[in-house]
């Protein structure tokens, strides 16, 4: 019993020192995270200069800048993040980049509404970004939905057919000829 007590006390002190060191390291990271989050919320990108090398922080800053409609700064940050080695974050950055281009194209088309619908370059950039996101992550349902929405809302481009697109990520139109599509069956009417 005396031998056990002799080894227990230094072991307890060593564990306490390791726990204290871990608390100091994690509290420093926590304070850094709080500072970065407050700068992002205040939309003070200058306070973040230089931005941390963590791509998730750059993505969060870009996301917040997009919400504040600072599209140029958001595009710059999402463009940096899309080159990351994490494929999920890269696909999400492509998706967010498509959202920025799509939103700025909608805003530009609303501003030029009196001149008639016009195709802007942002619609094409948004299409390309959504397709790139879907190539990286085919299960990214938001990108597929926004690509289909973009195809429906974007002004028609004259002279371009649906079948000319060689990209495998495309939305094919639902063609109706005015006739109903009833399957032939022996069961007709109520039973």
C-alpha cells in the first residue's frame, strides 16, 4: 500500500500539469477564434489582414461578405478557397462562388430591366461554377437545384440549342407537345 501511494502522487501531479497545459493551448485557440469571428461579424476584413491560412476561415469570411453584398471581395476569397486540398470544402467553395455570380447576375438584370432581358457574363460564370461543384461532389443537391433554377431564370441566348452543350452536367428540358401522358393499362376508371 505504501508503494502504491508513493507512485500515485507524482502521477496525479503529472496529469494535472498535462491538463493545465492543454487548457492553456485550447484557451489561446479559443481567443483567436473569438477575435476572428468578431472581425468577420463586423465585416472588418482589414482587421483580419493577413487572413489566417485556414481555408475554413477564408470561406466563412467570404460567406459573410456575400451576405453583405460585397461581391468582389467574396469572389476573391472563394477563388482562393476553391484550390484547397479538401474536396468537400473545394466543392462547397465552387457552389458558393456560383451563388455569388448568380446573385450578382440577378441584381444586374434587375438594374437593366427597362432595357429588356439581357444575358450577362455572370450567368455563364455561375453555370460553370455550379457544374464544377457538381463534378467534384455529384451529391451536392443545392448546386443541382441552383443550376436548374439558373437555367429557368436566365434569359434565353439566341442561337444556342440545348443539345450543343457537351458538358455532362446539364439540365435537359422537359419537352411537352400538348398531349397528356397516360400509360396504357387494362385498368381504366374506378374499380
